[in-house]
C-alpha cells in the first residue's frame, strides 16, 4: 500500500441467508480523494459501506486503516476511528433541535451534572451550518425542517465529528440542483483539508462532476477501480450493467411535433394560502407535463391538493369539462380516473406487510370483490397482467415487497395505479433512488402510457430527465407558476433561471 | 443473458429465505411448539390429572371467552390500535343482560340488545380514536374505567341474578357433547378468519395498520375501518359478557377484571404485531390456548393465584420479545 492510502478493505466477503452480498471485494481509498462507489441496486454497495461503518461484520477479509489492521466491531467504534456515514434514510430525532441532533452523544457538558451549555452548543452548531451555507437555525426543531434541510443537518453532524473518512450514501437524492451545488462546494473544501469522501450515487452526471476515482460493483463482485479521467459515461454504464444498454435518451426522447388530445384536467386559480397561489394549467390526453422547480416550490403540495389529500382555499378543478371544484378525498379522485404515485414510496405508496398481489390490487378491490368478498382467482389473473407488462421481478406475485429492490418496488407502486386504469396519472419523483437500468424502464413506461392516451403529470428535480421526457414543462417557484415551456424551447439554463 | 438469470436466481432465493423468516409460519410454529411442550410438561407433572375429558372441557370452556373477545381484539390490533376496555365490557354487558332479563324479556331479545348496545359503545370509541385522533390506548383506558364504573354504580356493587334458563345455558349448556361457549367461539373464529383473509374489509384493516399514509393515498377510508374494528370488539365483548353472565347465573359488576390482559397476551402470543399490519385468527386461537393452559395447569399443580400472575407477566414479556425479534429479522438486509 502506498503512503497516500487511508484505508484498504481486502478480499471482503459477506453472505446473508440465501445470497452472497459481497464476494472477495477489495476497496482502497486514498487521502483527500472523492471516491465514487457505483453499481446497480443489489450490487453490494450498501453492504460494503455498512461493513466499513461497523453495522455489519465481514465473514472474511481484512481492513487496514491508516496502515494498521483493525476490527470494526460497531458503529460507535467506526466513528471514533474517524469514519462517519450519512445514510440515505435520515437518522435524526425529529423532536430535538438542530443543535441537539448535531451534537447528540457528543454534548459540551460542564463537569457538574452533565449540564449542557446551550450557548456554546448553538455557536458550535452554527459554525458547521455556515460551512454548508445551510439556511437552518440551530434552535429549530428537526421535525419542522424540509427533507433537504434535514439532509444538511445530517451532513453538518458528520462534519462535527471531524472525520477523516466521510461516507455519503445518495446524499443528493432529495436535494435540489442549487443545494447540490452547495454540497459539492463543501465536498471540495473537505477534500482540500485532506479528508476522503466516499460518494455513492445513482446519478452518474454527479459522479463525473465531483469524484476523482470510481469503484464499480456488480452482483457482489468488484468490476474495477479506475480514475475518472480515463472513463466516459458509457464506460461506467457498461461496467455496471455488464452489457450495453440503449441510451435512455434515445428510446424515450420526446417526439417532435407530437399531437396531443383533448383536455383531461384543468386547474383554475387554485390557491392554498402560504403553500401555493393562483395556479392555472391544463393537461391534455397523450401529454407528458413536466413540473420542475426546487424542493419546497409547492409542486408536491399542489398535486396532493388536486388528488384530494389536502384542502384548497380557492379555485376549481375541472375534469373532462366537468367542474368538480375539489375532491373530498382520494377515493373520489380515483373514481374520476386520477392516480398518483408519491415521492416517498415507502412512506406513502407501498405496504411493506403485503406481497406484490395485495399491493397492486389495494385501490381496485371494489371491482375484484362481490358483496365484500375478494374473488381470489380473478385477483391473481388481474395482477399477473401487470407484473408481466411492467416486467416486475420476482415474477411470483406472492413475494413480499420488502425483499425487493428499489426499482422493482417502484414498479409495484406504479402497477397499483395502472390497476385503477386512470386517465390522468400524477407521478411525483418516480425515479428517485433507483438505478440506471430501472430508470430507463420507467421512462419507457411513461412514454408508453402517454402513447396510450393518458395524460401524465411528471414531477422531477432532475433536469435532464424532465427535459428528455416532457412535452411541456411548467416551472414552479415559491408556490407560483413562473414559466411554461414547450419541449423544443426549454433548456436547463432557462429553467434554472426561473426556479432559483 | 446469464448475468441476468444469476441475479434473478439470487433474488428469488433471497425472497424465499426471507419469506420463511418473516412469515407468521415460523412464529406460529414456535408458539405451537411451546404449546405442545407445555401440554407435555403439565401432563407429566400433574400425574394424569391434566389430560382428562372433564379438564379438557373445562379448559375449552374457559378459553372460549378469550377466543371470542380475542377475535375482536385481533381486528383492532391489526389496524395498529388496542382495546383495553374489553374486561370492563364483560361486566357491563353481563349486568345489563341480567337487568333486561329481569323484566321477563326473551333470551334472544336480551342478547341482541346487549350485542347492539355494546357495538354502539365500540362505535363511540372508534369515532373518538378515528375522528378526534385520540390515542386508542388512552381512550380505551378511560372507557375501561367508565364501563366498570357504570356497571358498579347501576348495581350498587351487588350481582343481579338471572332466572332465564336458556340464557344461562349459553354459558353452561352443551350442544351434543360440546359445551355451548366452545361452539360459539369456533363459529366466531372461523367467521373472523374468513372476514380477515377473504374480504375487502379485512384487506383494508391490514392496510390501515401496515401503512396508514399509503392506505389514505390508496383511497381507503381509514376512519371507517377503525370505527368498524372497535364496533366488532365491542359487539363480541357483549356476546362474551352474556355467556359469562350465563355461566355465573348473574350479571356481576366485578366480572372480567384483568381479563383484558389475558386477551391481549393471547393475541400477541399468537403473532399479531403490536405495530399493526400483521396477524391472524389462528394465531389468536393458539395464543388463547397457551394462556388458558398455563392458568389451568398451574392451578392443577397447586400454584397459587398470586404466582400465576407473575408467570403470566413473564410469558407476555417473552411473547413481545419474540414479536420484536421476528420483526427485526424481517427488516434486516432489506437493502443489500
């Protein structure tokens, strides 16, 4: 090992019941480098990281840290060594303040009675938040922060440990472009200080922008570690998938001069005070209508209100020319032909206690039952149609969704809404946290649905996908519509100018 | 492509392994195994007094009340709620059944009035929990006190005797060779399992407890589901209270004290999750048998009531521990 190496994980293997998660993987990271770790879902990235951070223990293989062989017994020990992890799922206590969270287990106590020096705590906390340029007050409760702000707090927390190795698992999954830029600046600062960053992301554009080196895993095996200077986008995808996939931009690209159909949904002067204001737009059959904007611009709230999950103060919703003012609840919206996949699929879409079949039919049981009795055979045949159409794996419809990969879980969530045969489908961040292969399948599916005559509202914080897929793009900022573009005239710059 | 097939194979292997760990199968098997061990233990220790026809019938008769109420509570707990008032409901319904029968009312009219009345009490609790969004634990704790208080106040603390023979036979009679309460419990159990597994309402109950947010987004009226589960719990408590009153020849305002703990233990031992979304009626049957056999076995062995309470507490602890560990096994390695 050379002098620049901070740690090396050698021939690491780890098995779980029925699956070999890691097979003799060697992973070496230098001081002061940003090292990207990529691979499809199930490739073993998370397992490798969890071994390094002490959550799991390897079955075999050794870890050399700063030249010494060590045994990372538990997460606390990893942290003491200087290895911090920011997980994709946030690990904050919602009922404590930002400062309390950042210094949890690490408080500035004076010698008497473990008294916590609040002033010093808040001062120290502000230091880290300022470093991130995070617009967060150290005294606010975490529960009142947006997801993006909470993520910033998580990052500040890792900084507070003064760690030499900081692992970031999909840190930008919930951040806006602007916030991502800030994060990258921070990462560069950390790098200058000689810290090593392990950066896990599904967004290869980001990997190219921020990382120096990349390690690719596939099916629990090491494909290779290479300097990013020697690679291009296609090279990495090929390493990850083991074969060429058709570029997501070709098969799914917007068709020039495409004809759209009649108006399916019209929204007039929709207002919910303090959340969104005076919203007007219409959605046509066969149309993919993109909604762009920063996190917190009010897109999700607007869609939830249209779907009957939140009340509105003023305005009308018109479906197929009929003014229904506002839906009393999701049930009514579903009956009028609207479906909505939400941005947080585990929290709002899926039932982890259910199998595929039960998840897919939950909104359609009225039509699969007689006098309240569910007709088992009819239900099975019905579900089989969708699992085939969406190519959901495993094919066994009795498989529990908790065991499935993110991409397949998302397909189940979509299948649930296709089951109700909606004319209008609202999809809120449908590709969040899923790998390249699954993303391209979701894009194809969205394109296919619009070709079948459905109107699709597509919310995304990733500009490339919104630009490729949408026929028309609406930009929201602080609860207002600030611009509408046809696909031909939209560019990343134009959208960002309005969104920020 | 071979790489793909490999992945699919691994995933399906993983799925199968997980299903075995996670499903109620193992959990139920574990409890079933414990039940068999208990039966063997008591049979040997009691020197034959445990396995006799008359003792088996006694256990069955005792357990049937816990099963009837347990079916209702299983619905409640699958929606991630709880009903602590069921013990007090037994007293309340017994007392009022006796009061109604006092006026010479036919037995079936009295039973019907009590079951409908208790169903309405359940609806009240359900409305408070669902619409006013009060915690079920606190709401039913309050109702536990109120129901017991009403029963005591109405009777002045003394039992009201029942003279209607048919009503009494609900608790003491036989249908063929089998005690009437056992037959009633069997019917309730089968109907309960059918509703839980085969109907829309059952599926919605699992959905409500499994992920309430997702249930709302899916168009399920979760408030209605919650109200109905409390209705079922109240109604079945009314039925059980009437059977108990028959067995005691009276409506007794102190009946069913601590009964809620037996039933909750039974349901949890049977694998119904305290966090909602998971559970079955067969599990509740096994749980109720376990609790009943422990009480009966200890009595036969001459262990005093005080020590029985301690034993029960320890058993609840173990059951909840198993519950949590199986939950964690299900979660572990969800993302690899």
